[in-house]
């Protein structure tokens, strides 16, 4: 499974984008090429490789299972969804601070050739999405005998 390379500025730029978005109170995200909206936030993800499977765990607090889509297509695992918060009017003038982000999220991972994409399972429990990606045994190289004429 290939992970995204280290990009030290990405986290800072994403944080700045969220702060600007919160400041103006509306999304400044543009549509992506595939018609989906650009992600507003990115959940923290753990990827574990074990002998028989890969396990991907994503922290998705406040996201309902019905708002999560997990797909495996052309060697790419995609986790996307959206977190919604209840809109409320302030009760009285006073201090408010909102740090939790709402909106769309998207994470993509390249799958190795040794996974069984048809057997991928996902479950959502207590704000954690767990995706189990079973491996298939790697093909052993076959030795070919050379014949003499």
C-alpha cells in the first residue's frame, strides 16, 4: 500500500484554508475534476499491514455511517463522506468559538496488486471507520526448465 509522500506545508496550508473558510462563513472550495467537491477537512488515518490483511482506521467523529462511502476501483481505495453540524442561531450576544470542521472529506490510498478488492469490508463504530483489505498470496515465480535440442 502506497502512502502519500511527506509534504510539510500541506497541513499548514489546509489549516489556513479552514480558518479562512470559517472566517468568511462559507466554502471557498472549487469543484474537482470528477464532479465531487474538494475536501474541507481530512480525517486522521492509521494504516496497518499484517500477514493476511491491511487495516485502515479513520477517525470520523460526528460522521454517521450513512454519510460515508468506501470504494475500491482501479487499484485505489477511496474513503469519502461528509460531516454535518446542526445550524443554530446564537441565543445571546457573547463569545463563540468553533474548531470542529464540517463539510466533505476525502482520503485515497493506492492498493497493491496483492489485495482481494472484492472482499474488502468496512465497519463504523464509535466514530472510527475500520476498513479491512484482505491480501491474496503472492504468486511464486515459476522455474522453467531449459530443454536441450
